[in-house]
C-alpha cells in the first residue's frame, strides 16, 4: 500500500456463490503400469457423472458432505448449507516431489493410501474412501523429507515422508481429484485429507519455454501452462464484448503446456480459454472461462484477452524506440528522489487538462497543464523519479466510464462543514465511482483500461507509453508500483479470478489446512513456487522492455522470497540498449520489507524482509526513521508526536508521559534518525 506500513490483517471473505456443474471432459489417458500396490475400483465409481460432494466453498472451509440430491439450491446461504464436515475440505498433506508425499500423521497409523478419481467422484462411506479410479499404497520413507524439500517448504520440515511406487504415472494422477487416508492395523480408517500439489508440479512441470501469444513471421502460437487441466480450448471473438463466437480451437498438451498454432489473421482478435480442471474449492471438475495469464492486451474490465503484438509500429509513440537515449541522467541510485503519485488524482479535477484526458494517461502529455507545470518545477528542484500507484489491470474500478457514479458537488457545497453527510455520500458510491488505489491485482502485465480513452483495442497500451515518454521528457524517471504479493480473487467463478482458474491450488499460498493465506490482504501469492516466480520475472521484464519503465516499487515485498527479488534485480539490470533498447543498469527496485504473517521469520523460506534484503542493492522502506521523524507508528495514536512534529518544542497536549519519559523517547528518536 502507499503508506509505509504493513497492510492491516483482514479476515477472509466469503467465497463465490454456488454454480451449477459443467459438463465433464473425457477422462485422461490410462494411469499406471501394473503394480501389486495399485488397485482399481471401477465398481465403486459414482453412477452420476457429477461428484458426490458439490458443496464446499473455498480453500480450507468446512463444507457439508452430501449426495447429489442433497446439493444446495443456487443462492442458499453458506451457513445454512454447512451441516457436517467433508473429508476433502482440508488439504493437510503435501505432494512434494514425483514419488514423495509429506503428511503430519502420528505414529499410530499402520498404512497410508493415495486415492485418485478422474471424475472427482471420491466420497466417504463406513468402509472408507469410495468412488476412486485407483488406490495406491504408500511406503514410509524412514529417512524423512530430503533437504531439497525442507529448504523449499520449511514449515513442513517435520512431516513424515511417504514414497509412491516408481511405476506411478504422476502426470495423469495430477489431473484427478486426490486424497490420502491412513489406517490402523485393524483396518479402521484413522484420518483422511486432500493434497497440496505445488511441490510436485514444480518437480515435474517447471517450464522455461514460451508462454502467452508468440508472434513469429506469419504464424501466431498460444501457450498456456496448465498441467492439471484435462482439456483446454481457446475461443476467438471479433468483438471485445459480446458478439458471435468466431472459432473454437482445441489445444494440444505437451508436458503440462497446452498450445495451438494459427495464422497471423488471429492478430487483433479477442480470446478466452476454456480450462476443464478439477478445482479443490468446489470438489469437482469445472470448465473455467479465463483470460490469458500472460495477456498483453485486454478488453474492457479484462473480459477477454486482446491478441496483440507489442512490437507493432502502430502501438509506439513517435520517437519511442529512441527513448532510452533520452532518459534523464542518473549517476547513482543514491541520487534518487521520489514523488508518489496516483494517475487519476494527478488530473481528475484539473481544469487545464482536456476533459477527455482528465484522470488518465494522456493528462501527462498536456504540456501546459497545472499538474505538468508543477512536475516540471519539482524536476528542476531535484526530483528524479515519479512513483505511480498501481497502473496494471486491477479490480474495483469499471473500465467503462459511462458506468461511473459521481458526487453532486453543488449539493455537497450546501452542507455545513461539520456535517457527516459528505462522508455518507462518498461511501454510498465508493464501489461504483472511478477511484481506487489499485492494490487488488487481476492481470499484472496489462495497463489499466480506466486510465485510457478507450479500454478496448490499442489505446491503453499506446497512451501508457506516451505517459512514460512524457514524464521522461520532463526530466523524471518512472517507477511502477507492482503488487505481486496477492491477487484480487480466487476460485472458479469470480470474474476477477485468473491464475486460480488455470492451475487451481498452485499460484496461491496455502496454510497447513489447505486454506488460502490472507495476511497480505487476500489471496497471497507464493513466489516460492517456480512458475509464480517465473511469472513475476517475465512481467517485470515486459514492463521494463515494452514500456521502458525505470524502476519498480514492490508492495509488501517481505511476502516475496529473497531469491525472487535477487533474480528480479539480475534480470532487470542485465538488460542492454543494444539488445532490447533499455539500459537495465539504471533500473532501481525497492519495496516494503515488512516481516509478518505466514512468512515471518523465514517460515516459508528466506523472504525479502528488511533484515534479509540488506546488502543486495535492493531498497527497503525504513519504518524506524519514519516513526522517529513523525512519531508513533501507523498502529499508534495519531496525536503521538515525533522529532519533527513538535514533540519537544510544541507539544499538542496528548499525554505521552512525564518529562523524563518524553526526553527518553526524544533521545531514542534522535538516535534512530542519526543511525539510519
């Protein structure tokens, strides 16, 4: 967040409403080579093509166990649906490598089995888990988890390890509904749970090849990393919203990557993926409609991906390719002086800006506007960088300005200054106006449409580039506020959910029960997972190369792994003008190194906290000097004074203790200021 403090800890919100089940795709290819430890259970498969349990709501949440006839009607409140716990509501076991599962079971269990159902038909009866396609006995690994696993997942270092038979076709298993169960020696079931699978996905499917839309000569190829999907189709449209389906193309899968090849005629079309995949939050196979996680263009509100080549000449402002040679001089990172700015705030109420450009990217190109003149003065006074609050595609603001609601300034002016009606009027439309900080990411790699003159087509790309160019020409470098620590939505139904639709349960960090971690506001991402880290690095490179951005400020950087941040610095600073038209050695990165939540004290690996990031050349906000200068902390009383806010010379009457206490505080503040 723009404040130099940790975001408040928010409890999780209720998940998406119940949705009727989609048609199931064909089951995947046969699973295993023959083995005495593997058995099939075709006779126990559910007669319905839908799974027995349809009622769970979100990771880790208790849900009822019910037959199809017991499934809740659409719109039934969640609390009324919750009757008895479902055995797959939790995912307390971890599939950490191809042949290794970790589970914190006690020593009383005599045997442990893995169950898989390609149609998500697992259910629990008095005899144990039923409805499976295969049942696999696991062998205890007495040496425990290897160092490679405990290094990546330190929070489960003490879990027991279980080996799968080497004959298991793990690739096919990972497309199924999965569960493990433990049994006493007398055959009685002791415990059951679902599985968290990011570890094994990284072990088998870590991928460094092309993703997204690739333009090569007269061909266009699409690539989607979705190793748990059972089927993927791409649907093409001529229109950004509505319109008839032009073509549906089935993608082919190789090692977890689905791809399709087409002609250059695809360029300029809009598309969405249909991903048929088991989603653990609803305990069934669902066909999710989703935009491309590697989208470089979007329609209004991110409804569809726009198939665009960012290297097209019609998307470049005049002189764009030479901008690297015109960048303001920067001799040292220690010379940087940064001004934090919100794109809409900059010009929304500036009468000197053309009405159609107010609140958007093009306002920065209005050479004689009040705001631009002010920025030029700041530049002449020594300001070097402008830090723009989030400008990627985020939720919370409709891209279509025709849907915005506005306050009646004339009526507000009639109210007395001490009235509470002004705030009530603001609150009444706060979810439908054109304002939001932007810290609720949906797609990281596309400029936000509400800041453009038209959210469909090329405008958001072209105008965002013009903004960067204009600021550079004022003598100011541009820093983007990037929010890689969390996402706005999850689950298979939310329109703002993207990554969790493509590979459910992978991109978001989970607690030991399988619930989504929310310490970074909501839907914490897991940069310790290979493809999450890769997406972050690819996205940074896109902004640096294709938008010629000069720096990045990382929101809640402490929730990202130190390894990821160090790689980010290496990737960015290796960029050269000769190869990509960018001098990466001048790109500066910094962020909020707060150490809290599930990552605190390196519980999920070495994180990018203040303490850990020291010495890397990556900047971190300093709360000690901030609190010493201003007084108190973001969580303290707002009247508590500090060194420059009059604690000693102009006390405001707030009781901060007697003189000896205040003198001690002031001395401590002075030490912090001098030391930092």
